[in-house]
């Protein structure tokens, strides 16, 4: 039938013995055979990406006519020998297509069967590149208005301010989330500033995300930001009366980062820059908006990371590119730690079975294409915090799986996991403290120590919660003491980040997960103190009152702090409401402690039963 004719890129196609007129080749031979879109350069972009520049030819080889039946002759070579002849992926993974043509798939199979053994296996395994001029129905912006590239570029702060934000990021933020390779980003940034119109949208999203995060860490009175404020529309400056202008502009930049990803169709076209940008956006959301807002994006990032093979060794990559992928995979795992610790109904243990290679614990300058230079001294590196977070990811996953399972009352497991947390704390003391005191010569190190300590004390609370109350059948006095000490430590760390001048560059951390942990600590502390009246309650109540005041002050900067403030006000109101209801085996604070560690939506104050079965009055905000 004529309907069975297959025509591709103007090449001669023969069906049932009939020939069509040969047309001039407009795509190279490699792209025609591999069903890839050709940019018609010499060599073309597709051949460059696949390291086949020498094979990029626009000459159509002459060949005798063969019938379809002859072309589909079975191949006698075994599958194993074919695989050994050329299996693998290109150095830069190709993009993902949502819809594939059945007829093209059949033709690819037909060509593979008549080719030399192993030649086409790499092509068959590649993901096809989407057609640029096709309106893909799965594109996330297929029905949305598009923004021009120039409009996106114009949304960036002026170059002098961009320089400052990038520099500030690598100086004060990078070590907490080191998914980038500084020298590589420097080259990319310089190239962008020289020829902005050639920028790749995923990389532009990364720049917007980095600037957003960096800006949110700065004070609006910083004179180096005046050039940003002078270019803002009046609608943003007017809103600054209720929300700090740095926060408002930071959110605007973050929205633009997401727009860049969407307009780049990241759901079906993802490069390594897409992976980097997604991780940066999720990290920013976790520390400025809410941890749960990054949950869906985190799943996308996981799948994209796997599609780009960042969780396995790729021998065809250089040292720098290999290390960049290892760092991003490590960053992906640490982002899952937030979800596991704060929302315990998610079991992250499946990620432990992925045996991905770890990044090297070295500084950026030690990573070159010639290899990695291992430091001989024991000083912390730019990657040391990330390595500690990776250990915490494994430990937190084990603890959350333990506390959510039937073995949660196993006292031997309790002691073992408690000792594992303490061992981590000793490593941090040795790395970041000086004889048990903050390192005033390097304030960044003390900030890193504070951040890591919030993980440890939060894990102590999760681990000891089932044993901390005297009315529980498995009560352990040591667990109640541990909950009291860790709760007080978390609240103290929150206060230090808020007040200590040495930690001023890390004030921004209070807008995110650290405030979540402080709220958890306040609820746990109230539960313990109500159960043990022998403790001096006045000093602890003063700490909670001080925490409430800080949350109120931070409410304009952070949705998390605004919600936490509402919960703490309810908590304070009920603290003086009297004895628990008759017949109740636990105090209302114990019930609340249970609720806040068992439901995913624990940051939504509207989901908490503040009436406590109608026995108490609710302090209405």
C-alpha cells in the first residue's frame, strides 16, 4: 500500500519495490540514521554531542535497490556480542521526548537488523530529541503565554549586583549546599555576560535561583543593593511595608527561575543544568518558603538525576564533569533528609539501596581535569558539611524507619542510634570548634557547627519521644532528660542565629527548616515539663516566650515563622489553662507532641485540635 511508504529527511525510501525521487540531503547521514534533529552545521551539534564529528557527512551513499523484505533479514549475531560492540550512552545525555512515532521506531529496528553487529545499539538506547518546531501536547507551557528571552534577562539584577550576589553565595552559602563546581560556574557566568542571548534556559534558571537565595540572605539596608531597588516597579516597593524588600525581590527571582524551567520544557527536555537548577530551587524553597512545597519538584529531580545517570559512574566523562554529577546527587539526598525528619510518613530507605559514588571531600581548586588532589591536612573543606549531611541522611533514614515501625520501643536500638548521633556530634566538635568554643577567626565554621547541631538534636527528639512520658508503658527517665536538653539546645541555637553578631551572615536560616525544628522543640519541651514539675519551669517558659517573640518578628520574612507564631501563641495560652482533663492518661502537650511528629501537615495550625476535646479555651489569633 502507498500508505506504508516511509519518507525521512528526503532520503530514498523503498516500499514494495517502488522508488521515489531522490532529494538533496539536508540532514547529515548520522542524524538521518539515528532519527535525530540536525542543525545542518558541519559538523552538526548532534554529532558533536555524540563524539562523532568525523562521521558527520551530508553525502548520501549510493547503494543498490533492495526490497523491504531483504532489508528486514534477521541478524545472526547474538545479542551478547552485539551489546559488547558499542553499548553505552553519549557524554552529554540526550533530551527526553514525550511522544515517539511508531513508524520511525519500526524503521529504526529495520535498519539495526541490517547493520554491522553492535553499531546501532547506542542509537537504539538513546532518548530521542523533541522536534523544536512541534507543539508538544505534554509541554507544561503548551497553553500558557510565553515570555521572551530578553524579558527574562532584563529581570536579572544589574551586572554589578549579580556579581555581588554570586560572590556572596560562594562565600557564605555554598558550603551548606555545594552542588556546583565554582571554577566551572565562573566560566559559564563569564560566557553568559559576554553573550547573554546564547544562554541555555536551564542554566539561566540556575542563575536566577542562585541570585534569589543569595539576595534573601542580605539586609535591605546593604548599600550594594541600591542599584536593585532603583529598578523595581512601584508595586513591589509599596509592598515592602509588610514584607522586607529583599524577600519580595527574592521571591520574584525564584518565580522567574521556575518560569525559565517551564519555558524550557524541563519535563521533556532536561540537561544537567536542569538538574542543577531544580536542586537550587528546592533548596531555596526549603529555607525561605516551606519544606513541603519542594516535595513534588524533589520527585522530578530524582527522576531527572537518574535519567542523566548521575547516580552511576560514566567512564566517558572527565574528572570535573564526574565530580559535578556526584555533588548534585549528594545534594539530592540531603534534600530528602528534610522530608524524612520533618514529615515522618515518608520512608526514604529505598534511596539507601542506590549505591551511588560519593563526591570527593576536597575544595574546588583541587578538582581539575587532570584529576583530584587529596589534601594531606585534616582541615575541613568546602565539601565537609555536605559529607556530614550525607552521613546524617543515612542516619536520619534509619531513625525515621525505626521510629515508624514495630521496633520503635526496642531499647537496645534506642541506645545504638543515640550513640550514633553522639558520635557525629564529636566529629563536628573536632572539625569546627576550638577547644569547645566558637572559632572567631572563621565565623563560617561556627555557623556550620550550629546547623549540623540542629539536625542532631532534632533526631534525638524523634528517637526518644516514645519513651519520654511517665504515663507511657515504656517510660525512660533518661529519654525525658534527653528530650528536655535537646529541646533547650534547639531553642538556644535558634536564639544564637537570631542574636549573635558572629552569625549575622546566617540569619536567613531562621526563615526555613531551623524554625521548624525550634517549633518542634517548644512542643516537646512543654510536654516534658508538664510531666515533670520538679524542673524549674520559669527559665524554660522564658525561653519559649522569647522564641515566640522571635517568630513574630520573622513572620514578615517567612510563611513558616508566621505559622509557627500562631502555634506558639496557642501553646502559651494552654500552658496556663490548668490540669489535664479527668481520665486522660496524657497531658494535652503530649498529645500535641504526638500529632506534630506523625502528620505530614503538622505546620498547618488549622489541622491541630487546639480545643483538646473541648476542655480548653482556644487563644484566637
